[in-house]
């Protein structure tokens, strides 16, 4: 087996000589070496052969060549000059005397030696220079090649070189990562194996055009199939490289992943489609205004949405389309927005296909550095249907207001008539009742000998007439609760309740009732009505706790659903909540008359007072467990 170049000592020496650069050492060191080598050559020449034997310059010529190899052209010429001095003055005795007797011969010998050395040393220096330049060129080429390979391999964009038949030459890292395959897996396949089946024909057609010379390169969008099965959209650029004979040599493929861009484009197309549909459904159109041309240009199919024949209008055209009644108002609003920067948001009528349509127009303006308007962008919405509905609503409201006014007047007249009727009935009923009661009493007084049964009948007549009078008074009282305006003012409910409970306790000193009132309960309400309200509720609590051994009555307040609620609670007889629907109806009672006296209008009166204050009255109870009445008083707005 032969040794590789440079593996033998002579080969390594040759390599070092060809790679030697004299500039690696300082000039003084090279000059010192030249002096030493020249001196050594002179000594060897004197020792090994007498000067008269001829060839005086040969040994020193070799020394000059070695010095030129080591130190360069100048050092080689320095050795040459030193050798010439040695030949002429040191090789022949007596030393330091001119060794050549014939001056002419001496001249030509030295001249030709100097000329020969110039050629030899110059050739050596030139050879070294050319060798250095060649080596630098080779190194630069190697660096450039490596940089090209590094650029190819580490480029963020996928790159590949292929033969015309599809065989791969080289593939960079980005290309491999794009497909998800290893280098070996890609090399073993054709590029068609990675291409979506629907895109193979188009790519192949372009490649045939390349081969025929119709085009030098092409760029297409196509789909690749990733190793895991998902689709990748790429931008593929193919360039054909030809050799010196213009024969197709290989292809350069540059691949950029545009999957995200395609997704964005699809989303934009979807949004544009949805926006267009939304604009059509909403009868909305967009436009752009060019201040320099004084032109309006509708965007998209805005003119179709609006039903106007053209997509471009001048400002004079727009003024002409505006309804005469709205023209001045529209121009003033436009001028204010255009010059002063006011908001442009206006509704007016425009003529479309011979009909007047109501539109809502909004606009914003772009201005230059000096504040002058350059462009405007706005929307137009057809609100004709809305305006017509609004006009119908206004007409309906006017009609309803008139009907409400008529109904109110009718109700007021009916109410006044009912009130007059109530007073008349009450007045007319009282007179017969007084006569019945009077005659019953007269019969009893004039006939003391009547049988006991007859006396009981007369007593029932008097009780019935008295009961009827109380019912009439209750009706009048109940009707009074609905009359008059509320006069709201701060009312101290705690003080009213305390006073009324004290009065009830004074009227029944035999009863020991535990009652209490929460202090500081104040509300904005009508004082006399609140007086009646508490009187009814507290009187009920006092009455229905009469048969309870340890009667207890409480008047407090609590928070419920963010609203203050007043509570009157007792531990009296209570009632069944299943019958609570009749609780607040006039003359409806949940207890028998012999159990508890009363007419059954107290709670109906209380409810009417609470309703007049915008509040709510409710009750909670159970038989034998007392009752709790809750009421609210809506504060005045």
C-alpha cells in the first residue's frame, strides 16, 4: 500500500517548505540566520576544497538559495552580497585582499553571479508568493464552501437540491423538520410521496416547462403531507441550474411554511363573508371619501346593498340625492365635522330609485400634519323600516295617550259617581236604621210586660241595626283610604306604635301584655294613613292575642331583598295559611264572630294604605302560633 501524500519525512518536509512563510519571523532574526549560513558555507568551502579548484560561487549560491527559502527575497540577496564579499576577499590568501588579479575577469564573474542570484532568489521568492496565494485561495474557497453549506443547512427556510429525475442531492435541516422525516427517510422517497395528491399534477406540469426551457424558475403554493398525517401549506420556489453546455443539471427547491398564513387568509375570507352577510342583513354599507378628488367610493358591494346604481359619487351628487328638507342640516353637520372635527353622526333622507329612504350615516376623518382632512371613512345604514316603525309607534302612543286620557276621565267620573253613591247610600241607610233602632227601643220601653222571648227579639233588632251602622261606617272608611293625594313627610313609626300600644294597654288594664317597639323606625310617608295602618295592625295583634296567657306583641324592622320591611308580630290565635287568600278582602274573616269581634275591614284597609305607598303587605301564620304581618313603604322617587 502506498503512503498518503505528506506521510513520509520527505513529503512532510516538502509540505512544510511549500507552506513556509518567511514573514512569520522578524527581519532581524532572518538577517542573522543569513549571516550565519553564509559564514558556514564560506568556512565549508575553505575547509573542503582549495580556492584554486574553481567553482568559488557554487557553495555560497546554495547558501543564498537556502536563505531565500527561509527569509525571503531580501534575505536571499543579503546572503548573495555577503557571499560575493567572501569569494573576493576571504577564500584566497592573503585574506582580506582582492582574490582575482584581472579586474575585467573579476567584474564579469561578480556580475554574472549577481545576475544569476537575482534570478534564482527572485524565482524562489515568486514561487513562495504564488504558493501562499494559492493556499490562501484554497482556504478561502474551502471557507466559502463551508459557509455555503452552513448557510444551506442552518437556513430557517427549507432548501433542497435534486436531480431532474427527482433524486435528492442534499436536504437541509428546516426541510426535514418541515416534513417530519429523517434524512434517510427522505432520501429513500420521491418528492411526489410528500406532495398532496391534488397538487402533484400542477407541480409536475411546471417542472416539465422548466425542462423544455420555457421558464427558468417557478413559484407555486402547494400542500405537503407531514409524517404524522396533517397537511402543510408551503410556498415552493424551484430554480433550474444548467451546466456549461446549457444541459439541465440540478434543481434548487426553496420551501416556506405558509400554513399559518393560509389559515389567516381563510379566517379573513370567512370574516369578510360574514361581514358582507351581516351588512346585507343590516342594510349597512361602507364608504371612503377622498378629500382631494371630493369623491365617495362605496366599499365591497355597498352600492348593491343600498340599491344605488354607481359605486363612485361626487359630493355634489350626494347633496343632490339628499331630501330638500334635510339638505341644509346635512351640509352643516358635514362642515362642522370636516373643519372643526365634530362627530359626524346624522340621520336624513336620500332618494333611491325614486323613493325616499331614511339612512343613518357615521364618519371619521384622517388628517395630515397640518390638520387638513385627507380621507374619510364611514358607514350608511338604511333605517327606513325603523323610522316607519318609529312613526307608527309615535302615532300609536298618541292614540294610546288619547285613549288613556279618555279612560282616565271615564274612570274618574265613575269613581266620583261611586263615591257620591256611597255617601248617598250611607246617608240614606242610616236614617232607616235609626228609625228601626228607635222603634225597637220604644216598643221595649212602652211594653215592659212583654214576654222574655219578645225582649230578646227586640234586642236582636237593636244589635242588627247597630251592626249595620258599623258596616256602613266601615265602607265609608275603606272608601276614604283611596281618596286624596299622599302627603309624604318623615313619619316616626316607633313613636306612633308606642303611643297606640300604650292606649290599648290603658283600655284593658286587666291584661298583662309584653309589648315592645324597636326605636328609630322612620319612613317617608303620609302621617294620617300610617296612623290608620298601625292602628289596624296593632289592634288586630292586641285582639287576637287576648286568649293567650302570656301575650306578646313586637313591632320591629328587617332587611329583605335590599328593602326595609316593617314587622308586627304577636303570639296569638294565628290562622291557617291555606285560607290566607281571604285575609285582605273586605268583610272576610278567618274566625267565628263569637271568638273574636270585628267587621273584617281592618286588614283590607291596611292593605289599601300600603298599596297607596307603593309597598307590599304580606302575612305569615299558623293556628295557635300567632301571626306576623310584614309591610314595606316605597320611598318617594
